[in-house]
């Protein structure tokens, strides 16, 4: 098991380019269920090899202080332990593990993640709500043969995602804080089912929907589609009772009858319906309350189920990473245009940083998978100038950490934000120490390379300058400067950098 678990940016195996399938795997750690999907990717399609799902109900383990209980953590670790054998032989760059709403909310999520990463030997990424929505849309869109503008709805354990898109391109993305597990705890805490409690849950969902109701209706759609467990279960129950003649279809009238059947059960532990799996029964009424509110808010007559969601989207997204279709690169290109970044300077700094990375690769045992982060940070290190020249490295870091950047997980954004924050002036020890411990050593090295690349391009030349001779031994970085009788801009900058590094506990030696 590797001691240093780093974020992976390597492209998936190139076997698929030669005609052989790629073996890809994804684990979706949802607020209600954990899912594993292993598939072969070939000719832009997935062929499922293994598919597993377990009700972990992580969100049910969140207390009032936002702490995951040890029991919930242990349920999650036990589930991941059962998934682990299916990951044997799958390379790190072909596996992605993502966490959603419960882990976004939990104050002690990092402690759980460290334990889970130690168990699996692979990094875990918490993704933002809109990134979750984007991946859900990607998975659902691949499962649908028809064209046209779609509304995709995914009711999860802790959040519900809404996406309008055409083909494989989303046009609107939103994640609302309502889910079948959290609403079960909030509106049915004693397990009692009644008309009054159902309506309260529906009204709370309608309140959440109010912010997106009009803009979504203005954008419009031809085809309402639902994905994941609640909607799949609702369609299954309606078909089992003959309320719909088409499998996978939910109608307004059928949903009303289903709601009435649930209320007649009177208690969550008495919910037993044809077509409904017993392990979903206790959270099903809350899910139906949310679904009923969605039908009401958007005036839907029907919705059909699509068998594609977050985990499928993760695999399709992984297959497209580090290519011209990498969504992350596109997101940063949009950011550069939005904040009017000096492209020539950004390209020069990125070119210099890349050459420094290559020159010190062996001396510093640099992880190849992190080179792209260095280049990305180089390209956006000046975005904070759009706010103010004073402290622009701080402004840029804030924008990177808190913007919705399609394709990026939260840990990825946090690393980019740190590199931009660290690219000038005093080295930010507090922010560095806040990174996961297994990322700190290499993150500091990346930051020092970016700082040096910025200094080498301080005069904003037409093209990237030649590199001085550089070498490294442990934390010490040695730079050999060309002989000069008088101080130069570079030598003056590097002497100041020497002081910054000494204060931070690093060593920079200048040789003339």
C-alpha cells in the first residue's frame, strides 16, 4: 500500500486506443448508498463487469454538530472492505472514488477519508454539488438514445440534483439540500407516517425548489428523466400495482396513488409495497415527498427512469480526462477568459514550471501525476489581479477554492488554490499544513517550483527564458546563476526568495 496517496491526473491506460478495452472502476459514496461499478470501456461505450450497491446510510450517522458517528464510519469502512476485492488489478489512474453530500456536510469527513484511504490505498475525492450534478447528467445522457433537451432529476440520500441539457452538454446544473435520508430524519423522526407529515416534507421541498423553479421553466425541456434509487423504486412500485402500463414510467396520477398507499402504512417500519426492496422502505416515503414536490413545482405529467447516474458519469468522465475533452482544462480556460488573464505570461510561467519539474524530477522524486496541477496553477496564478493587485495571490486562491469548476473535485480545487496562494511573498505555512498530510511534501515542492517559475518570468518576457542550472538535495534547492558584476533583477528576486524560504523552514542556495 502506498504511503503517499496523491491526486491522480494521469490519463487512463492507452490500451483502448489500440483496440483493447480499458478496465475502469468507480465507487460512489452516497449519503444513502455506496455503489461500485467496474466496466470495460471500448468504442465510447461501457460494458459492465461488476456492479454492487449497499445501503450504508451515511447521512443517518450525522449528529446535530455535523459529526459522523463511529457506527456510520464503521458501516462505510465495512462496505468499502467488501468492494476492495473487485478492484484487484485495476490501475490507480483507472479508479476514482467520490463522496457526495454527507461527506460534504460532515465536519469530521477528513478523519473518515484518511481511514478509508488507508484501507483502499487510493485517494478519495469529495465533489461539490454542481460537479455531482454534471457527472449524473453525463451518466444519464449516455443511457438515453433520444436527442432533445432533457430535465434530469436525481434524488439522493442528502441532496437532489437537477440538470437541463442537450446531448452530453449540461445547460443548467443545481444541487439542492434535500434527500430521502435527511428528510426522513427531519420529518419522520419517530417513524410516524401521516398526511400532515408528508405535506410538511413536500412544502420544505417546494421551498428549496423555489430558487430554481422559474429559471428552469424558462429554459424548458422536452423530456423529464429521473435517475437513481428513489425514482427507480417509484417506477417499480407503480408498475407492480398496474398504475402504469410501461415499466420505468412515473405518472402524476400514479404518484398520487403511491403517496396514498404510503400514508395508509402509518409507520415507516410498516412500509411494505410490491416492487419495493425492504432495505429502501424506511427512506422511501421521504423520497416520494420530494418527488411529489418536483412534479408539483415543475407541473410534470410524467417522468421516466434512466439507468445511468453518478457512477456511470464518473467512468465516462475518467475516460475523457487528460485529452482535448478534459472538462477540467476547459473549466480553467473559461476562468482565464472571465478574469482576463495575460495568456502570454501564463504560458511562459507554465512552460518554465514544466521544465523545472522535469529538471528536478529525479532529485525530488516528483510524482508524475501532479505535473498537470503545476501547469494548471501556472495558467491561473494571476486571476486575482481582476480583483486587486494588492494581495492578488490571496484573491486568486479564494476564487479557485470557491468557484464551481466543472470536472474538479474539492481536493483538486484546494490544491490549486494552495499553489496560487503560495506563488509569491511569504510561504503560507498555515494553508500548507491544512492540506492532507500525505500531500504536503510534494505540494510544497510544486509551490516552490511555481514560485521560481514566476520569478524567472518577472520581467514578463516575450518568451520563456532559459533555465539556470538547478539541483535539489532533500529540502535544499540549489540554483547556479550566470556570472555578473552587478546585481540583476533575477539575483535580487532570488535573494529575497532565500529569506522567504528560510522563514518557512526550507533551504535555497544560490551559487554564482
